């Protein structure tokens, strides 16, 4: 804070001779440099900008920086950060953070682990070289590497601090750490193998519990920074163990590539067009896990992915009765549910076991979006006009009630779906699960079909269930009307067998 006298003096600098003005400006520049260096010692993001001139700042960097600062202060002892590939995860966690941490505490011990020893050693080399750089010494002038212990993966500071790099599965016998960083402990090769042998992920957790977890010094911090792969990866297992055993309190930060608003988290580097192109190219499970940090698992799923049958032809089969089903949301907000519409049709298909032509049902179209009511009404009308369904069903809740009224005013015969008391979402899925298991539910080869299948695979543990709600109410209508059936239905004398007349209200 400048005094009034100093401010008054500076306001009159232009009245001084040119030579004196230059001297004053030089002094002010030196003072600004000193102040900036002091800031970089306590502000991690400012440190990054000083030692990495090419750095492109994004929203997620600010979140990471504040978390790392709390770790350095001793306020946060257990931290997990999950984020997508190519978003400077390792550069921040495995290179710049340990360099900054040792600048503040040159006598501390840092253990750095990555999925391979070679990768860990490479990070060790980068940290060592950064500490030896002039830009670093301007911020931390009293920190340097000990000349007699300067190997890339194992070196010491002149203040007797130590850095040790190790690959996942490596031995840590005899070593302790004040800061333990686990950066992407799972390799891509491991993830591919785990697609058929998910127990492979367990090996990393077992190594963590017997190795790094046992090597913490009193008051030490553990930081896990990784891309999600599976519910059984290290993040998943650590959180599960903590909840089940009432163990350590972990702070978990999830940074998706695309925010709930639909915008990229780092548009300064990953423009929306390019990140959406990646989304379109990847299978839904991989996109959701690696880029959105939302891995799915089928262990608790009521509808398995492989229960769906995929229609192999570009042209859809001839359908006899189309139902269009809407599940609507309350408000258009970043955290609100979507309004979802699925369109289904009944067609005849030869049963593989009996050779008989039997009724099957196929998903013809799927749409969801967060919308205000005027747009919802417009889209609902357009989709009705596109498909001309024999039955148009809207769940009478949220914005469904006014939508029913408005569409009926427009001449569309809308059927209401009102779940009975106690008929919750899980009960509705269970009521149609045997249709999937019997192989009579089909989907076309489209991206939106993949999204519907994936949402079913996540249910009931997934973040969204809009497609699930829309689909189950359509399938229930088909079943109640006798359009589709299983062997179990044929044996049930009390089953409703009458067909639904065209445009009947429900």
C-alpha cells in the first residue's frame, strides 16, 4: 500500500527531468519483479506462469491450483483429481507441483509414481531440471540440487530433501514421503486387458495399500491424479474402501472435458468443435469414463448392454405400431434433468429358437435436451409430425402436465402416463427387463441409440435416467396392449391382451 506522499510524488514524475524519470521507472520495475516473485512462492498458478511461459490457462487449472495450495499448507491431506487426457494433468501434478512444493519445503521427501518406471523417471528429470533453471532460482534462490545425488529418478536437494520416482508395482521399502503423488497409475494396455479381466485393476489397489499408503510420514499428503477407466480403478477402489470402512476422508475433484453447460472446460486449448469430434469418435463407455470421469459398470445394472439386439441394416424394418414417449424436466439449468423423447415401433422378426415370426420392438429415434417450455412444446410438435405415431405418451409430471394440455389444444391426441403409487423407476425397469433378456428389444446403429443403451447400463446408479424413464413407459404400453410378449406372458392367464386402438388416450 503506497502512502499518500508516495502517490503524490508519482503523480508528479512527469515534471522531473527525463533521466530521473527513467531511474524511477527502473526502480518500480525492480520492485514489481520482487513482488511478483514473492507472489509465485505462495500462489501456485503464478509460479506456473513464471516457469512455463507457453502455459495456456484454463478454468480447470484454477481449481487444481487452489487444491495444490491447500495440500502444501497442510490443510488437505487426501486429494483425488480426475480429469481427461491432454488437459495438462501430468504437467501440473507430476512436474510443476513437486517443483513448487520442494521450493517451499526443500527438506521434505517427495515420492512420485506413474504407471511405468520410465515415465516416472522422465518426470523426475523434468522436476530436477526445472529446479536447476534460472527462472526457478529467481523465485526460490536458496533451493538447488545436491551435486552428489542428481540421478533423474532419485535426487536430493542441498537442504537434504529427496525426490524418488517409481513405477506402479515398484518397491518402496525403506522410503517415506511427505508428499506422495500417484499420476495415472493405470496404463492404456492395462485398461485394454481389464475389458475382459476387470480384476486386473485390483492389482494397482493392492500395490497402493501395501506400498505408497504405508510410506506416509506423519502429516503427509497423498495426491491421486488420473483419468478414470472403470468403477474398479484406483479412484473407485479408494473411495469405496473409504466409505465401507469409514476410513480416510478424501476430497474428490472431477473435471469433465465438457461441462454440464455443454461447453468445453478448456476452450482456450480444446475448441468445442474438436472436443466434440473426439466424443463422436469414441465409444460411449470410453468417452464417459476417460473424458467425463463417469465410468459405468454393469454389476448392479438391471438391463445389461448385451441384452440389446442391434439392427444391422441401414434401413429400419417395417413397423406396424409406433409409440412416441416423453419424459419431461422441470427447468432448463445446467444441473437439471433433460427432457427426453424416444420413438419405438413394433415389427415381426423370426425367433432364432422356434423359427416363428414373433413381434419385436425397435428403438427408432431418441432425443434429449435441456429446454424451456416454449422450445419443449415446439420440439414435441415437430417430432410428432416427423413420426406420426399411433400413440403419443407424456408422463404427467414436471412440465409434462402443461405440455399435454398445449399439445391437445394443437390437435394432438396425447396419452397421459401417471405411475401408480409405489411404481417407482426401478419397479418400472424390472417390469420390462425380461423383454430385454428375451432378445425382443432392438436398437439401430446410431449415436443416440448408444447413449440410450449406456444410460440403461448405468441405471440405477447413473447420473441421468431420462431415456430410461421415456423408454420404460413406452415398453409398458406395448406390453399392456399385447403387442410384445415373452414366454412368461404367454403363461400368464391374467395378462391384458387387447390391442391399443389408434390415438387412444391413456
